[in-house]
C-alpha cells in the first residue's frame, strides 16, 4: 500500500512543484497481485518446545497413506526446540520386514521412511545445498548406525554426507521378520539444526518438507509402492514439497466496522451441516475385528450421532484411532464482508475411561478436497491442507445434555473459505500419547431435542473500510519583485 504523501508549500522551490505534479499525474495505487496459478501446497505448522522434552500431545500432526493388507498409513508428529527438529512416524503395518545385512543403497527397499527437508520457503527445482534427505529402516534390536543415512543436494543430485542425526525405532506385534501378524512400528528422526548449518528458525520461518513411507511384506519382496506426503511428492524437486511452517500463523482481519453475527448449525434457519467420523468410532472398529487390516480402513459411519476423536502413542491400539470431519456452508454469509472472528463449537458428552484419561489437545485442520458423508472412510478421507487451531479438552463422565461446550478459533480457515466462495471444510484429530484418549462429541445427527449440541460455527463479520488515496500537489508561491 502506498503511504499518504504530502509536501509542505515552501517559497522559491519550483523543482519540488514539478516533482509533486509528476506524482499527481503518474502515481496510482498498486494493482492487486494476480492469484497463484497452482493449488496451494499442503502446510504443517509446528510448535516450539522449551527444554529437551517433546510432549506428544502438543506436537503438530499430519497423516497420509491407507490401511489395508498391502498399503500402510502413517500419523506424523512434528515439533522443534532450540537444538533440533523431531519428526515421528507412527505406521500401521501388518507385516514388518527389515534387512539383516543392510546397505545404504537398499535401505528403502524394506520397511523404512525418508524425511526430506529444504531450508527455504520456495524450494528449488532440484536438490541443492539447502536440500537434505534422511533414509532410515526398521530394526528389531540392532544398533542404528547401519540402518540410517543422510544425503545433501549437490548439482541437482543427492550426495551422501556424514552429519550428526539419530533415529529411534519401536515396533508392535508378533515380531519383525516373522510370518505372524503385526500392528505397526514407529520411527523418530532427531535432526540437529547445527547439522543443517542452521540455528532454530524464528517463528514464521518456512522450509519445505517431504515424507516417504517404504514397505515390504516378506523377505523375498519386491517392495510395495511407496506412499508420500504430499501425495505427488517428487524427491528431486523441493519446490513441489509441502510447507513446513515454524510456529502458528496469526490472522489479522482487514480494517472493518462490526456488521453482524452468523450462527451456522444443522437445522437452524434451514442450514445443512454435513459431518461424519472415520476410523474406529466409539467401539474401536469392532465391525472389522479381529484382523482389522482388511476392513477397518473402509468403515463408514454416515448417520452416526456420536463422533470420537482419539489417538495415542502406542501404535498397537490404532483400531481405536478416530477423526471427525465437518462441513459448513458459507452461502448465507454476505458476500464481500470481512471475517472478524469465527469459532467452531462442539459439545463433549463423555470420554473413554474418564477416571484414567488425560486432557487432550484436539487439533482442527482446514481441508481443500471435497468429501461425501455417505462414502467417507479413513482410507478416502481428505488429507489436511493445514492445521489451523487447537484447544485442550478435559476427560469427562456424562455431564448431562447437551454436554460441555468447547470452542476452537477457526477464523483463518473461515476467512479463506469465504474469500474463495467455498464451504468451511474441517477435520479434528489429535497427537495424543496417553491411553484412553477418546473424546465423544455430538454430531449433526443429534435429535432436535438436543439440537444445541450439534456442531456450530459462530462467525462475527464486519463491513470493510474503504481505503482512499488522497494525492496532493502544492505549488510554491512566487513573489514578483519590481
């Protein structure tokens, strides 16, 4: 935005007069920047921790992959502190296999994961000195050094480098390299900033991030197809990776005067709100028991009046993990208005084993892809576009209807949806570590007698304040002396 320009009149300054007149004739307010021609990349906003402890429930979380006999799925927890970035993948995998005689070139031909980092926001067209790749494979009990390798970009290719980093592995199930069934495994990457030639980034800094999940289901192979985040990850093109944002972005609305409040809830003033849980629901995916891998990822809960949000560190219990998806229309929101604030409100009416449970930091995610309640499942549900809000929810026994209200600040997501003329599509999930983390909420299927418990979006909107440009030119007074 151009600043308000003025020049004080002074005698005998004809040059100033000419310059001011030129500004008046030629200077215009800046044109609006053209919209980007490509879809926005997926983004994860990660918290900064003090000290050496990364509390699982406070990390950011993203997810990708599928759950079935051949494919794998991963929850990814991320955070950083003054010294390092930590990335942990919790992987649902029915068959765990690793190489007992590993080589650097074959690490990713077994159960393994790859972490990609690039130290600029724009990325690059090929790997360069700002690009890093970390490969690491599953193990049973072996020492880790032979099962991990670091690479750095150089002249458009990946070159092996010896830099300090470490990985840790856990697994759950029969055991790796056996024909018995397993539940999964997890791997944590601990990458010191010093190894990247950097210090802890300031809040608001953006890098590029990519993840790859490698899978093998027997000793003979071959490896199964690799799954990635983002979906179209190109390991040779950092500019096509996702955005790693350090800290949580803030939202500052444009100048506006208060205009009104809009409350969106299913059935209120004819509004239709669509929502559905995915995953294990409140019964830990019981219809898919006992094997789970064959059916769990395809369970649909359309019409269910209860949503469970649940996660935990122990990957063995993934059949209980659950997310909640909800979509609010924006057609009743007046066009051209400024979103001053917006809150998502859910009503908690219970939790899993409330006497043993811990508080959960439930996270809200903005979605960019459409979905259909009638067919929504864990395997086809949209990935998060960006994590936009979080709020602590305490465990509770049944408190009576409508339950305990909890609010999340989703102003940024609503403002973006309103600007695009799209519905507000959201998902809820957590990065919980503790057992018994399930939190139960009413959905839009709650009966009319309990309508207030349905998911609600409360929007405060305003009238935009016009910004005008007031341009002046002052000509000097000239005194003619006889």
